[in-house]
C-alpha cells in the first residue's frame, strides 16, 4: 500500500499600481494566493498501473497556468504542470511534493493522501465485493497448476486468474468456486470436470471441450466461448451476456430463460434447441444456421439475423422489435402474433412464414413477397411496403395507417374491413387496388 502525500508551493511577486496590491498565480505578488488540490480526492485508493489525474487550482477553482514541479521521494520527478496524468507510481509509501517558486519566494501549500495498492485480479474483484475472502490474493504459478493436474486435480477455490492455461487436459478435475477470470484456457479439455460456481468472466475458452461437465452456477458473461460444442447441455437460466459464441454448436440444448443479451453467435449452429423466453436483446446471430428451434415468447429486440438461414422455427409471441433479417432465408417459420415493430424484412421471400396477427408497425417490408398469406388483423401502421407483393393475401381487418404502399401489389387481396386504408401513402401507385 502506498500513502501519497502531496504538497503544493506557489510563489508570488509583488506589484504596485496606485498603491493597490494585486495577486496573480505564478507571478510576483506581495501576498501569496491560496490553492487546493482538486484532483485526486483526498484519501482515495488506486491500484498500481491506474492512471491518476493530478490537478491543482485556486480555492475559487481558477486554473493555474504556471509550472508546478511534482516529485516523488521514491520515483523522482513525475510532472511539471498544474494538471497531468500519471500511472507509474511504484509500490511503496510515497511523499509527493509539488512546488512553484515565486519571485520573492512566497509559498503556499496544500496536502492530500493517496493509497496505492498492488493490482491483482483478486484484489480488483474483492474491492467490488465480488470475491470470497477464501480466495488467495495471488494467482497460482503455472508450475503449481501442472503439479496439481498430475496429482489431486483439485482446484476448488484456487486462484487461476490471469494465467495461460491453454491446451491443458483438465478432464475430471474439480474447479468448484475457483477464480478463473481473465485467463486463457483455449483448446483445453474440461470433459467430466466440476466447474460448479466457478468464476470465468473475460476468460478465453475457445474450442474447449465441456461434455458432461458440471456447470451449475457458472456465469459465462463476457467469456470467449467461440467454437464450443454445447450439444445436449441443460443451460436453462444461465447468464451469457456479451459472451462470444461465434461458431458454437447448440444441438438439443436447453437455453430457455437464458440471458444472451448482446451475445455474439455469428455463424452459430442451433438445431432442435429450446429457447423459450430466452433474452437475445441485441444479440448477433448473423450467418447463423437455425433449424427446428423453439423461440416462443423470447426477446430478440434489435437482434442481428442478417444472412442467417432459419428453418422450421417457432417465433410465436416473440418480441422481434428492430430485428434485422436482411438477406436471411426464412422457410417454414411460425411468427404468429409476433411483434415485428421496426424490424428489417425488406426484399425477403416470406411466403413460407406464418404471420397471422403479426405487428408490423414501422417495419420495412419493401420489395418482399407476402403473397398468398393469411395476414388477418395485422398492423402495418407506418410500415414501408414499397413494391411489396401482397397479391392473393388475406388482409382483412388489417391496419394501414400511414403505411407507404408505393408500387405495392394488392391484386386479389382480401381487404374486407381493412382499417385506415384511405390514410395510407401513395395509393395512386398501388397495383390491383
């Protein structure tokens, strides 16, 4: 721990104008001006390597423009301005002096104290009340990890943070409540291992093997899990926010109620997987292959599904606000009563999609083919339907308020009881009306 004392000395030269004395920062004055340290806060605590802003101002908050010399009794000079940033204070107890000499040597001073602690991931998490006191402050040495691997294979409550543990065989090992954040475990084998309640945030688990591993209580948020096979796993209710799941395989996986907010699933393969009430808000599923997945009542607000191939999927009752389906291939999809407000569905073939009662408010359907569909009770308020093919489609009781129908094809469409059709835009260019 480092206790940092900061002293500030400012000199002022005197001047005379009609018998009046004026005080100027860094210039001659018969009376020294008062000063204070405005940053950092007195008795603040930082970790080594943390960039700290040092700043001195007058008591009135005015900027000091004159040079200030800052020195450490351990590290030597650290700055020469009234405002600067510094992150290289070493471990130990520092006395930091900041001084400015005036023409007549009149000095004023202010003092603060700082505590600088040696950084470890354990100390960082502990400071935020996120770590058990039973976890050691220091991470294990790699050589000690390898010794345990050859003997007990027991890493329960061990500190494995910040280590390179790639391509290790951890099969059958126990990591219950282990602290494994910010480490590299890529290409390692965790089959049949016990990871119950292990902390793995921000760790690299690319291409690891997790078959038959005990994963209850694991928080996968912010972890890199690209190319991992999650086939046949029960992950209901797990946290995977911001996780990198690029290229992962989910075959007969249960992801119901799982939090995948802003997770990256680019090119992922999801087949016969259950995602009832899962949260995929802002998730990236671009170029994913999704087959026979049940998304009932899931939340996909602003999800990215561009270029994805989606077959035999149930989106019944889903929140699809702002979802981008650009260039997606949709075959045998059930979006019955789905909320597609603001979704991007332009230039798509939707002939094999069930959209009964769907909400298309502010949705872009320009150039898409919705012919021969049952769209009874649909809401197209403010939707873009430019050049959309709605021929032979049942649009009875659908709402067209402010919908842009420029060049839309309504040949033989059933418009019985349609609402606000007279308030749609560009009706004069509609085909078949």
